[in-house]
C-alpha cells in the first residue's frame, strides 16, 4: 500500500482585509500591492481565534471527506510558526478539541515549507508501519505576528488552515518528497523576539522584536531558484518528468515568484494553481489550503500528478509529487 491523501478540508476566517483597507493604515496602494505581489485581499482571524481553532475547523472537514472520525486518527502533526503557545504543541490542542485518542501529537516548524515537511514526516511514520491514518495540518495566524506599521510586511500575510488525512491508498499517493534547508540565511526572514535568544521583555516588545522581519528583496532571488530546483528534485525522486505534471501547487508568497517558477518548469498558465489574490501569504497554511482547494476543483482528477513546492524562512524549501488517488 502507498500513502495518499484520503481526505482534505480548509478553513479561512470570515474577515476580509482588502488592499484598500491597508491604504488607510500604511503608506501603500492597491496598485503597488497588486503589481508587486498579486495579493488583493487576505483573511484576518478574530482575537479569540488561535491556530488550533482554525486547524480543528479544517481537520473536521478533512475527516468528513475521508469518511473517518477523530477516533480513527493515529497521529496528528501541525505545521506552524504561529503556534497557540510555545508549548504544549498546537497538535495537542487540536487533539483535545477533536477528542481524538491519546495518540502521538507534535508540531513541525519549517515556516512556509512546513506543510511539505510535515507530509514527509507523516508519510515516513505511516510507511514504517507505526501508524495508519495521520492528520496533517498547515495552519497560521500570521496577522498575530505582523507589524501593522511596517508596509514592507503587513501587506503580505493572512490567516488560515488546511488539513489532509493521510492513509493507505491502492494506487498513487505521495510519490516523492524532497526537502532542504540553509540555516546560515536565517536573518532574511525571522521573528527575533520571544525565544531563548531574546526572551520577551519590555525592551524586546518596545523594539517590535515579536514581529516578522523580512529582507524581501534578497529572499526573492533565493525563492525563484530554490522553488524550481526543489520541483525538479522531487520530480526526479518520483521518476517523473515535468511533462507528467498536471498542476503545480506552489507556495503563495508572491505571484511573480510563482510565475517565474512556472516559467523555469515550462508549465502553462492553466497548470498553475494560484489563490494568493484571495488569501495572501499564509506560510505553512498556503500549500495546505492550495492543495485542498485544488483537490476540490473540477479540473483535478484521479491519476493527476500534482507538484507541491514551497520556500520560506530558515531558509527551508521542499517539493512533493502527489498522484490524486
Ligand atoms: O513566504 C516565504 C518567503 N517570502 C518570500 O519569498 C518573499 C519574497 N519577496 C517578495 O515577495 C518581494 O521582495 C516583496 C513583495 C516583499 C517586496 O517586493 P519588491 O519588488 O522586492 O520591493 P522592494 O522591497 O525592493 O521595495 C521596492 C520599493 C521600496 O521603495 P524605494 O526604496 O525603491 O523607494 C520600498 O520601500 O517599494 C517600497 N515598498 C512599498 N511601497 C508601497 C515596500 N513595500 C511597499 C508597500 N507599498 N507595501
């Protein structure tokens, strides 16, 4: 038996914040945000909603689609960089809210590549014989770590969650996962405050160290190169060629990065899944939500090969070929 996606579902909060809304907060314009990023609007979770709450909403849909109950789940992994708390893990909160059994629960932190990292971990644990059905969630409340006075970052991010149930499939499933990282470039994208390096103090808060810091321009060049390289490596691992790919499901950081990746892979426009205009960059949740939306779209059929690819803080990157089961 192979391991495949047997259920999926996503959740985004109701509140929509448009580029026009942001024009009232910082010195920006709908025109700048649209042309430089492709983003038109993003979703904002209310103050009382944490990442586990969004993850649970997505997970319930995924379980329903799989025809399973929380009792059938053997493992929960949440990919996130905005956990409910430092500890316990957000996966533990999800388990409690779902009333799942006392199964293994933990988080994966790999920024925007987190969902693909989590897929690899879950696939490995399932195929080692340890577990049968895993719930893998990519969920973020990035607006909670966004500096709403910094126009370089606040126009980019949004909140949401995507969940898949992984389980045994007769044919297809996750054919390959390729992962990589380069910790020497951590200064390009991080949140410096609150950890053991800079524990939270009045000083760190006054300096805004609890917000995302990004050197967007430098990241951009790495993103384009590493997304394409990762895609090729995942294809090679799967023994496939780019002509075998039906749809590219890229991390949604910037539409210019998405189109540049598509060009490097020689894929046609209609093969590229884009939802950045609706949700912005949701880090670990971006690929998760995009995968769920694409699986629910009319164009995607059993036997199609989907190519997921992501890049983010760490730096981290990764790609996966999934044949729709
Ligand atoms: O998700 C994980 C990984 N993330 C990424 O890979 C993000 C990669 N980077 C990017 O997507 C892009 O670099 C950004 C969208 C973040 C920025 O776009 P850019 O074309 O690289 O712009 P820039 O940072 O080079 O800034 C160009 C100009 C600057 O003004 P000056 O110095 O040329 O006068 C910025 O101050 O645009 C200005 N600017 C803005 N203007 C209006 C920056 N942000 C804004 C804004 N509205 N929101």
